[in-house]
């Protein structure tokens, strides 16, 4: 039985909400991001999160507000893309953030400098649900 889109959306939103706790258990990743301070939008296309990162730690992760808030860059993907990306062994083309943008399943917008400068940090940060949670239903 294939999960409904709403079920998939909810699972992806829950997975994103859990990323700060997963990051707290990854001191090497925090150390890799020690020079990173930025505000960005990350998550599903229709339900992104405003994320404030200071010295590699997520100090705020809130659903994108109704009011406009500034951010340096945005990386958003479809819930189906996140679900495929977080599989224990993602299929080719679904395994990498930049591959998702190339497929048209994700969009990277804004000032790309902090994202590209800390690309491995963001790849590892956004892969945390892959490593720590049971597979999200495909």
C-alpha cells in the first residue's frame, strides 16, 4: 500500500523537526560547521523551516513564519525527494542534494555562498534522518 501524500508530508515534517536533536548527537558535524553563521530556509517545498545556524549549531528551527523573515539561501525539495534521499541506500540521482536539484525535485535559491562554502556540512546535516531514523515510507 502506497502512503498518501499527506502522510508522506507529515513524516518529512516530523523528520525535519528532529534534525536539531540529531545534530546535538553529532559533535564532529558541529565542529565542521563551527565557522557557519546563517539564517536559511530548509525543508519541504510547501512547508519549509526557518533555520538559524550559529557556530554549526541549530539555535532555531521553526516552521516558516506567516510573516516574511530574511534568509540567505533556501534549499527546498518535494516530500517525495526527501523520502527517497533519506532511504538507507538512496537510488542514483536521489542520493545527493545537488542531484535532487538537477532532477528538478529541489530548488536552491538566494545567496549560494554560505551553502556552497559549507556544502559538506549541509549534505551531512540534511542526511541525518537517513542515518538515525527508520526509513521513511517510500
